[in-house]
C-alpha cells in the first residue's frame, strides 16, 4: 500500500511532538528532584542508649525518644540547621558505633573522661553530673564509699559508676547493660548498693519508694561525643549549644526535666 507524503509528514510530526513532551517532563522531574536535594537539611545521626531516664528513654506507647538529652539535641540540631535522626544503640556499642560511622555524634549522658578522650572528641560540657550510692530505704549501714568495701555493687557497664565501683577495695561489681536493671538488683535485695548518676537515681526513686540515695561521691560533666578530626561538626555543635544557652532555651529544657521544688 502506498502512503502519501502528506500522511507521512503528519505522522513524523506527531512522533516528534510526543518525544519533545517526554523530554520536557523528564527535565521537570530532574529539576524538581535536584531542587529537593539542594533544599534538604543535612542529617545529623545521633547515637544514644535510650534506657537512662530522665536523659533518654522511649515512650512505651509511641516509641518516641524522650528526655533531657533528646530535647537538647533537637534544639541543637535546629540551631545548626540540621535534621536530627536518633539511632538507639546499646551503651557499650556507642563509641564503637561512632568510630565506625554508624552515627555522627553521641548524646547519652556520657561523662567526659580522660580515657574516652583518647578515642573521641567532646563538645563543650552541657550538664554537670555526679554519682551517688543507691540502697534500700531501710538500710542504714551504707552511707559512704568506705561502707562499700568488700560488698556487692551493681552498675551499668562501662559507666563512670562502673569505674568508681571497680576502684573500691574488695568490691564485687555486678554489671548490667541497662541502668534500671542495675537499680532493680538493689530493689530485689540481690545486692546492697548500686552506684549510678544522681539524676537517674532521683527519677527512679520517685517511682519506687523502697530505695534511697545519698550525697554525691563524684563531680563530672556530660559532653556530646564526636569523631576526632571532625572539627567542622564539633564547631557547629558548640556554636549551637552556646546559642541555645544564650537564648534561654537551654534553661527551659532543663526546667522541663529537672523542675525546682
């Protein structure tokens, strides 16, 4: 069958028009995608061990990460114009996870110590903390570190409480992955004492009236851990922390979690 030149030209015009529209659509898709990527905030992946109320814990119903540290890091992320993504990790896996790049920084009530400074860098201190001895309410035999000599002591593994307990003469240290489990050991009567952070002891003793704690036995500072050499992120976090302290936002967050009676 013969096809006239007129019909052939019309067919070619339709094909060319269709191809042109396809190229325009593809260009628009690429442009929109490029704009979205360019406009997106950089993500700050934050490692934490969400088992340490009131600093970090998960809501049992929603699974949301709550606590002083969580509110603080979100405020820091906002001030640094970064999107915060929380990565929940077991306490003893936090520093290894940071070093292998699983996250960019750690906020998890982590004390700045000389030993940790050998492995990671720390931000400016953001919280003044201390360790206390937790005992049963009716136990009057333990008041000081001296009273712990030769006794069993529960701690959260790898914490400054663990370090303090390990230095007590004759002490038998029972280590747990979770802070609440270490305190539960006292409540069960399995050990006479637990060494743990003051704020955690306060929070848990409000919930359970069968335990008490004494005066602080240490003085320490919490910091945000960052990989060594990541000076740009360290500066961003320090600048953001200084900014929210200057604006009064830090004080508001503090008052939410540590109200003055």
